[in-house]
C-alpha cells in the first residue's frame, strides 16, 4: 500500500520505488514476489480498477483521500485478480491499513466501497463473467 501511495503521489518510476523498498529493513518480513506483483500490476490495471471502484464512490477516484485510494486500489486488484485470497481477508487487511494510515473514520468508507465491489463481483460470477 505504501509503495502504491508513493507512486500515486510522485509518479515516480516503479522500478525506483521497488528499489527503495527493497532497502527498507521492514520489507524482510514481506512476500517480495507479492509486493512486486502489487506494485507493478495495480498501475497496469489502473483503468479497470478505478472503473470498478468508481461505481461505488460519490466522487471521482482522483478526489478520494490518497491513503484510502491506495488501499482501495490494492484491495480491488486482489478481489478481481487474486481469487485465491478470500475476500474477507482482503477487506480486513484494507480496514486495518486504513485505520493505521488513513483518516480517523476512513476505514468505514473503505469497507463500504469494498463491500460494493464484492457484491458486484459475486453478481458477475453468478452469470459467468470472467472479469470477476
């Protein structure tokens, strides 16, 4: 989430951000291949992610608080493209991150948006939509 936040705020090259995070001592506990996947795939799928999120927002994605936007984009990617991760785990992690880094009640907003995304994806899956 922090790397996506940095990318959103600076438009810095993804390889540079990745390199910076590899030198971070806290990253030794992380799954590096998953970190790399999120860092590179969220921007790759940004248009689809923002479109999916946008249908559950009361404002344009660009106007969402930057921390909440990074959390939402990461979580939306996981919900759509990483079906091996249970949606409850994705939402719980998004809420935890928002409570830690976001606005005081931002987690409620994130929870509501992601619940809407999950409901849409469940409806899509029910009719055979490969985009789940």
